[in-house]
């Protein structure tokens, strides 16, 4: 019996020794060079950690509390985390803010490098918890707690642009665009504890937002880390923060050089943005400002193709036209304005069939040498088409054309003057209960706005037009109170067509 | 504080509890006797079985009757001496380290850091004391058996009951000493951690433009306002009257008094220590009912869509109201008027005026005569405790004077009616959200009372640990005690599982859903497998239902919310805790004794 027990123990010892060798190879720590020993990259795990920048020191601030708590869970971090997460939801549901703040503190100590935890719970604080409170000061307190929560997460995850982006988003969106934005923006400016030594003039939530978006952008540009969202949407954010800042200045009653410079900066940043390179989906690079250039190059290349055998495309079209059914040909020959709906449909079908693909034109070229050249041109045309498609799609995503016109227009003295007149009219109407002065101011503003929308027709059918409709509604209210009819020849009558509900 | 069930008096509880307790105890004795007899009968035949069961029962009774307090105390001392050098010191060391580094674990910018520190100290004290109790109780007897030191005890003229009870008593005394030290150190830690003051200089103050002071009264002439310095992650807005006296607004659950001193011809502002940080309110709760928008009495108010339906809502701008009916009011309890405290929820269906709170009103009403005071209006501030003091002399809506007790209280009964004034806005209330506050008890005493719950938990753990260790070896006794603790803290959850209150909570059903990644919203496929799962889960529910009857209700002994939210722990609650624990300790001791007596060493 004793002998068997002895043998078993020897076997255990041998097995332990045998396992130590691979374990040592795997988990040996890296060392730095000293006078007596050269540097060692460590075991495989240490090398992988170094390669993927996963060491705690690479990720961000090292937190002893966090390490202690993780150790204390004795390998049950997942279970403890799940229980705490459940508790956090329960506390939120029961509006137990004391419990919630304590649990969030513990969760983040357990998962300091899980970015999703920081983002989810900061959103919880800034958006969900703040909405539970009635007093705007309390709401603001929780919005800021959410932002600080993200900033704390950022200190543990220094290479993580998503946290910086979220700070920018919260500061811009929650403080600048919520129902309580006027009060929030004021509290934000006055918040000495949050801003510490930052000068009062720079304490604008949109500038703060822009600062964080730029930090995030630098991280992506310099370190090549993923932004965690579409590139175009990611890089537009600092520009939009500047736009929002400029608009907010006017909303707060700042006009003149201050507003003009802010809009000019916004316009310059939009132009920079239009020149920024973005990867497309086929491995190429696009710039949103290159649309006109790409379109002209496409047209140029197509002309080069047609020049290889002049008249060929037309012959192909004519041949295909002869193959069309009689009713389609008749529909095509009928002037568009005289076509019946059936003829419209037939003409569309016919036009689609008559659109000869460039590859087909190239294939029909008689001269073999020219055909080779044509194939090259067809490939270039395809590339141009792809690039144009990508540029157009991304321009639509960020409403590029509208914003480019808008920032240019807003920087004009006439626009700033129009906005000043509207601001003054509103103040006189709402705060001084005056009717005549606001009417006069509104009418002056409408006259200026007429010139602007004529110059920038895109402003007739977007959010700017919707904002202007709100102004017109206020103007109409004033006229009603003055017992005067709304003018038949109203200067912005074309904008009224946008109205969904008549006044 | 949340009051999800109506608080009951000790007598109400006792009258309902003692019959069930007797029934359970009798059932336990019967099952143990009959079960033991049957098992032995199968093994040794009925005659031998009868003989052994008889001897055991008689021996146990004799042991109990002839127990000597002196020998029990000797056993207790022995248990204490054995354990003193072990886990207790480690426990103290850990507690000390935890408090030293508490600042890293606790969010000091919380809305109520005092409450958070209390919860922190309470949690760690509970954890360490229970772990200590677990370790010393589960390993002691098995270690004695393993090292055969038990023979030196059992060869002395000492009874099995004295050994078991002595162990329980000795470990409990050790645990008590440890808990007293932890409570004392914890108290000092909490009070010292939140103690602070702020700086305030003349440069921080400007002439006031507000119409109301922070307390809601009219702003005195010449008042100045400003902000204190930032200390412990907060600062206060402050209002000073023309004489240089004032107070701060509430921040992080407390406020400060501000006074002025003149030195060398200069004025200095002195901000006092934090006030209102720790409370031990002794509230009088009323019975709550509602009035609907037409003014008719209804049991509940409106539901505005919250998942947690604890609160009902009162619609503004209508006749809807929440009415609390208070009973047993005596004039001598309210010499300075009627202090009413409330914490309201606000639900808006429209924004209302920017930056303005929702207006509400309170009316005191005689439930018999219907005589009512003129409404007292207030601005609701959600989640803050708002105190309104109604003086003894009041007036009705026409200005006619009313005496609080002569005109409004009938046979000690008074109604308070709450209304929300703006249309399409709502107040959310529950029974515990509005109460009368005749007095506050001592926070220090309340803090000690809060630790009584931990002490009772410790007694239960020690008793259960010793009980398991009378017939299991050390590690198994440890696991069994740990199981008892974990289930004791999860009793509410287990009861919900057993009653089917937790939807889709069946053990096998949950397992299947996890493996199949099927959410709770989806039904399982019809078929034999599902039927088998349902039957198996029903069996488990039956088992859990009975198990939950036998587990110690450790979670109900946790009174930390009373401390953290500033309410006095009612004496009745403590008596219920104490007697409930005693009711559990008796059968645990008996089981331990019987099991110990069945061991050869104890015969």
C-alpha cells in the first residue's frame, strides 16, 4: 500500500515537472536588459501581449484597486460582473441612485478595459438617469457624471477612440441639443468644478465636444486604431461640432465678428473635410470633394472611348432601336409631355435598352489594337463609376451638399444680419410683449432671407427652411394680434409650400 | 425609504408566527423519530430500532434537562480559546486593510456619500464576521475529532448537549466581540470620513436677486448669495442675511450653518460642520388611498408606465389626490406643529416652463367633519426629502382660524391630501413617501441597532456550522454551512422560483434555453421533451418550496437601508428579528445535539 502511494506521488511530481516546462515557455515575463543579463522578450504570452498592446500598461492607467477586486473574485469575475450588472438595472428601475452609483463603481473596477461597459453605463447616467430627475440642476449633475464616467474610462483605455468620441457626443448632443439645452449650456459654462482653470470664454459645450472629437481623430490618424464606426461619420464629428457651436452662438445672441469667424472656421473645416481621404469598399481612396472632378474624368474617358471608332455607339443605338417593338418606338417618338402613362412606361423600358454599355462598345471596335486600348478605357470608366458611386453615397450620408452651402451662406454678413434681426424680433415679442418692433424686424429679416435662398436654393427645402417656417409662424401670430391679414405677396411664399399643417 | 410591505408590530407577527413554529418543530421531531426508527428497523430489526430510538430520545431529553450552565460556560471558554488565535485576527486585519483603502472602492462623489460609507462598512463587517463564524464553527468539532482532542473532553463528566451548546455559545461570543470592535471602528470611520467644512470668503458672495431663500421662505432684505469652496467633491450654494448669518443649500445629503466673526476689523465667514448628514427619523406612516380625477375614492392612482409599480400617480389640474390617513396622533407629540416629510416622483407629459418645478399642494383635513386647511403650495423637487411644518394654529380657505388638534384631528386621526396643480403633470407617491416626523432618534444608537441584524446572522451561521460539523467532516461541513448562508441570503429569490413568480424560471427550462439560445419571450417547442422538462421543474419547485421553509432568512436581517436612508430601526422589528432567530436556533441546536449523540465518541 505504502509503496503504491509512493509511486503515485513520484508520478505526480514527474507530471508537475513536465508541465512546468511548457508553462514556463508560455508565461515567462519579459525582462529589460541589465548590466548582468540581456533583455528577454519573455514567453509566448508575454510576446503576444506586447504584439497586440494588451499589457495593462499599454492599455492605460494601471489601477491597483481594480487588480485587487479582480483577484478577490477568485476567478468568478464573470459571475460577479453579471450579478452587479443585474443589480445596476434593478437599482435604476427602482430609482435607487445611491445603490446604482456604488454598483457602477464596482463594475468598472472589475472590467476597466471593457469599453462597452463604460459606454453603456455612461449613457445610462447621462441619458436615462438624468431624465428621471425633474429639476434641471439634478439632470445636469447626472449628465456630467456620465461624461466624467467616460473620461475615467478613457484614462484606463488610452488607445480607445470610442470613449473620446462618446465624450464629444454627450457634450454636444445631451448638453447642446436636449430640451433643457439653454439651461444646460449655461450651467456648463458656469461649472468651475468641471472646467477647473479653463477660461470662461472657452467653456462652450460644442467646443468641448469638438476638442474630444479631435482628440479621437488624432488617435485614429496617428495610431491607426479603429474608430469603431464608419470613417466618414467619424471624421465629420469635429466639423459638425464647429457648425453647432456657430449656430449656438447666434442662438445665444452673439452676432457680428464672433459669429462670422465661427462660421468661417466651420466653412474652412468643411472644405478640409471634403479633401480628406477615405478608404472605399474596393480598396481605393476617395475624397468627398472630388465628385465634379470624377464626373468630368468619366465623361472625358467615355469620349476617348467613342473617339476610337467614331459613330460606333450611335450605330449600335440605331440597330437596337430597330429591334424595339413598334409601341416602344412610338412612345419614344412622342414628346415626353404628350405621353400617356402607359407610353411613359414603354419609353422608360426602351431607353434602358438603348443605353449601350461601354464594354459592348469596346467589344464592337473593329481594329484589334484600338480594341485593346478600349478595354483599358472601359476598366478606367468602371473605376470612375465606382468612385463616383462611393462619393455620392457618402455625401448623402453626411448631407454634404446641404452643409457645404449652409456653412458658406451662414458666414455671409447678410445671413448674420438676418439672424440678428430674427433674434431681436423674438426677444421683443416674447420678453417685452412688443408687436410692432418684432414685425418690422421679421420683415427686414425675410427680405434678406429672400436674397439668400435665391443664391442658395438648397436652403428652400431642408432644416433651415423648416426653422424659417417656425419664424414665419411667429410672424403670422403677430399679424393676427395686430388684426392684420397675412400678405398675399409674402416674400417667402415659396417656403410656405413646405408646411405640412396650415396655421 | 421604500416600504414595499406594511410594517407589522411584534404582537401581530408573534400571533401569526408561533403556531407555525410549533407545527414545524413538532413535524421535525416526528419526522426525525419515525424516519430514524424506520431506517434502523430496516438495518437492525424493529425491536433494536425501537430500543435505540427510545434511548436516543430519552438520553437527549435527560441531556437537556440536566445541562449545567457552569459546564456549558467551561465548554464555551474552551471553544473561544481554541479559536482566538486563528480566524479572528485575520478577520480584523482584513477589516483594517479594507477601511484603510476604502477611498479607492467608494464613490465619494455620490449623491449621498454618508449612506454609501454606511453601506460599505456594513457590507464588509457582515462579510467578515460571517466568514469568520463560518470558518470557526465548521472546522472546530471535525478538527477535534481528527486530532482526537475530543476524547480529552468527552472523558470528562460533560454532556453532549453541553459540548454542542458550549461550542455555539463560545463561537458566538467571539463573533460578538469581533462585531462590536468592527461596529465601533466602522462608526468612527463613517463619521470621520464625511466630516468636513468649507471655506467662504466675502469675494464668494454677491447681492441676492432671488425671491426665495434655499429654505423656501422669502429672501430677507440685504441677503447675499454665493458658493462655498469645493471639498470632498462638492460645494454648496449659500445665502447669508444682512447680519452675516445663513445656511447652505443641501448638497450630498447635508448642509452647513454659516456664521460671521470679526477679527482685526475684518469679517470672516465660518462654515460649520455638516448637518443633516445622518438621521434616525422615527416616522409615523399613514394609510394611503387615492382620489381619481373626478374626486372619487380609489385604491390606487394612475400607472404612467413604470416597470416598477410601487408608486401610483396623481394627475395634476384635476380633483385627483393622494390621501394619507394618520391615526393615533397625540397633541403632546407635536408641541411645535406637525412636521411632514415627503419625497415625491414627478412625471411630466409636457415640459412646462423652462427651469420651473411642478407645483403641488398639501391640505390637512378632519376625516369626520371634513374641515380642511387652506392649501399649502410647494414646488416639488424629485428625490429630495422636503419638510413642511404645519403650525398648531392654521386657517381654512376663507381665512377662518383653525386649531390643528381641536379642529382637524378627530380621535387622533388626521388626513393629509396631496395634489399636483398643473394640468397634464403628475406626482408619483407610495405609502412611505409622506410621513409625520414627531421626533428623531439618536443616530449612534440606530447605528448600533443596525448591527444587531449582523449579530443575529452570525448567531445563525455559528449554530448552523456547529450543527453540520456534528456529523460531517470539516470541508463538507464548511460547504454545507456555506450553502445554508448563500441560500439564506437568496431566500426571496428561491421563494419566487418556488412560487412560479419568476416567469420561465424553471431549472431545466433555463438550462435548455441557455443551450438552445432561446430567449424568455419564445415558447419552447411542444412535445415530449418540453412536457418532461415541465414536470421536472414542477418537482424542483415543490422541493424548493419546502427547502425555503427550512432555510434561515438571513436577508431579512439586513437593516442597512434604515441606516443609509436615515430611518430609525423600529424596536418591534428588532424583536421580530431576535425571536425569529431564536426560533431557528432551537431546532438547529436540537438537530446538532441529536446528531452528535449518534456519534460513537459522544456516547
